[in-house]
C-alpha cells in the first residue's frame, strides 16, 4: 500500500480517537467541581442546628462549644439524646466487671413517622397557638389516637428511660397472648421484687385478669415479674416485649426489665410510647384495666381482699379521660402516657423526663391535651407526622454512642467529611463522566465500523478494476495472428 493510501485508511481511526480523547477530557473537567467539593469543608447535620461547616459553633452537652464559623443558622437545641438517654445518676445501669454495656439502638436514617419528627426542638403545626406554660418534660408528644396524626411534640424521637410506662408494653403482650382466666401462682421471687408492689403472696393463685389490672392500675413490680414468668420467663417476656415494639415501629425502645426498673441499655421515646399505648388501646382487656378506678384484690395475708385504686388521677380530674400510666425512677425521672376523648376525637399525650414541680405531671398532661383539642382542623389534616401502622422497611445506620463531648461532636463532622470524600469520585463519574465516556465509546465503535466498511469497499473496487483490466488484456491477445 502506498503511503498516501495508508494515510487515507487510518485517517478515520485517528479522527475517532481524537474525538474520544476530547470527550474524556470534557468528562474529567465536568467532574472537577464534585472532586473539589470533596476536598472543601463538607457541611454536616449536627444536632438540631441544621447544616454547619467545620469551624462553626455547636453546643454540646458537656464541655466547651465546638468552635465554628457563623453561617446565619437559626439557633436550635442540639440533639443530645438522639442516640441514648442522659447519663445515669445511680448504679442501676452498671454492668458487671469484664462485661460491656449494650450498644445503643440503631438510629433510623429516616425518622419513623416523618422527617419533622426527627427534629430535637419544638415540632408544631403552622400558625399554632402559644403552648401552655409549666411543661417540664424534656420530651413530649400529642397525637390523634385514631388517625395517628401527630399534632405537636418536643424532640419526639429523643431517647429517654421509660420507667413504669414500659408496663404498657408488657400488658399488651400479656393481653395478646394470655387468656384472662388463666392462672398464675406467685413465687417468692415475685414477692421479693423491688417495690412499688401490690402485695402478692407466695403460693397464692391469681388470674391473668387480676394481675393485668393490678399491673396497670397500681404499677406492681411484683405483678410484672409474675406475668413475665407466665409469658415464658423473664428473658422470654423481655424478648417478646422488644419484638412487639419493633413490629410496631417503636425503634427507639428497648425493654431490659418487665417492670421498667432501670438497667443497662434501657431506652424509649415519646413517639414510641404513643405507638405502644395506641396498640394497647386496641385490646379490650387492657382498656378495661386502664379505665377501672378500683378493684378488690386478694389480701397479702391470705384472708379477704384489699382495695387496689388506680393511681392515674386524671381519671377523676380530667373530663373525658380514657386512662393512662405513670412512672418514676431516679434515672428516668417522671414519665406519663394517657388519653382522653372530646367531641368524638381521642388524643394521646406522652411526657418523658418531667418534674412534679411547679406543675404536677398530670396537670402538664391535661394542659397539652387541651392544647391538642383546641388546635384547628388543619393540624390534623396536615400533621407534623404520623403514628405508623407498623415498622417501616427502611435502611438504618448504626450510630456510635451518644455525642456528649467536644471530641465526639468534632468526630461526627469528620466522619461525614470522610464519607463524602470517598464517594465524590464515584458520584462525579457516575453523574457526568459516565454518560460522556459512553458516548465517546459509541463514537469510536461507529468510526471503526465506517473504517472497515471503507476498506471493504476499496478492496472490492480494486478487485473490479483488476478483473476489468484482465478482461481487456485477454480481448487484445485474441485478435493477434497465430
């Protein structure tokens, strides 16, 4: 092949390669901003402050604020209990030597019930009225018991200890699994439980209905232990409680005792307690127990009966009250869940980590119920969130223990930065470079096809010319004399 013919044959390939290189360079340039953003300080979500950059100031639970650059952010409370309840104040959550405490529960990537319920401050509907005074609870929530519409709250998914409101979960498991007429024989271990106690007598027989009523009405820890044994033993009962919580979507909740006494790893949230109470109110045995004001219970001495009175004072002080459950431990402080009905609407209210002074917990609950009943219909039509009907099938992320120190808060921002940097190239190539490189590849294939087609056409033309020349030569030779 002559040099000029060679140049003509490779010209299409060279042109295609040049085009592919140019397109690849364009992809790299297009990806450069994404790569540069990975190298730059990466915004991160820290607590309830919104998006911040390294160098800005983030309040933390203990220690000095993390230095930060002002970004015009609106001051919001930090999510100091997003992962775990506050530190224990007594020895109830100490683990034996050589053992590790349970890891905190995973924090769902998407807050159960709606994005706004992941906020750690007040979560209120638009144009809502002024909140009542005297609410001491660190976390609270008001929701429609029937529709599931969450009307208002304060750090709804913030994790706290439940104290005796966890007995609602135990009572629900018992109502689901045990016949009211089934019997339970009390043991010395039941009687020896740390009180509050109803007064079981070892060897005495009780019906599940009697125990369920005493559990809900008088918060008997001895009764909780007896019912847990009837459910297959303490470990089995706790597993069933936690399985039901997970089934309901109460993913902030981990029961570690059937009674609500504190132990390592215990956790719940105002949102979860509302979910659990809503489920409990679907069971007639629970509804009967929670609304009963007084029963006659077998006397601890074995002769006659003693009165057991419902300790939920709202039954007699709040019009329309449907029942509730209170709790207290040194670590949990005061907790409460209850419901009421007004004009055909049923609301549930939850308060966690509250104080009895200057306003009693039941009065705080009453004020929040009044607030919920007085909200306009738009608050129910467009709620701030919803009580889910079951656990969402959402991807979760494991979160390390609660960010209470300056170093941990800084580490959270640093981890977010690392994650973004590691995925920046993939994002840039997949979003920009990938499609352009694919187009370049297609162009290269088309150019190669055109080149091969051209070569075949030229070869065919040369063959035709050679055949024509040969035919012409044969004709001339035939006319010459022999």
